[in-house]
C-alpha cells in the first residue's frame, strides 16, 4: 500500500495517511498542527458517478458504491451524486445507503428525482 498524503484545508499541514477501508468509515484523523478532524473538511464540491448504465448487475453496483464512497472520503468533496437509474439497482442502493447511514459511513441521502434516478449522498457536514 503506497502512502497517501492528506492536506489539512484549515492550516495546510500535510500528513501521510493509509488507504481507507469501508469498515473504517467514517475516518477520523486530527491534524498534527491545528487539531481539526481532517476527514471532515471539504471543499464544497459534489462528485457524480453513474453505477447503473453500464450493464452492471446489482452486485457490481453495490461494489461500485463501496469504491465510490471510499473515493469520496479520500477526496475532499462534500457530497456525492449517484446515478442509479429507475430499476432494481436503485432499490438495493437505497437499502444499502440506509444501512450505511446507520453505521455513520455517510451523513444523509435523498433522492434527487425518482424519475431521473439520482441520489444525492452527503458525506460531510456544512
Ligand atoms: Zn491543520
């Protein structure tokens, strides 16, 4: 596992961190200099990912969800916009998101529009 660098958005301190795992969410790391939890910091951005329109099976879509959640926690985005379509994948993803919310691996989620099949997931507070 190659070391990763995380920057504190508050004071600019750089720290080496290890790659995250889905069972370790939400990650916590205090800045060595200013004591802020660097994994709760964000730049206000939203990441969009499609997990339903490339012939994914439900299982593959759930695996992609985990990968994308880790990607988001590793990045500095505030939220994630998941394109899930209007079929069975959407139902499974909503169920999994509910479970992850109970585990605090994400903050909240809501369907952007049932017709367009997008879910907005908030990982970090304002
Ligand atoms: Zn800092």
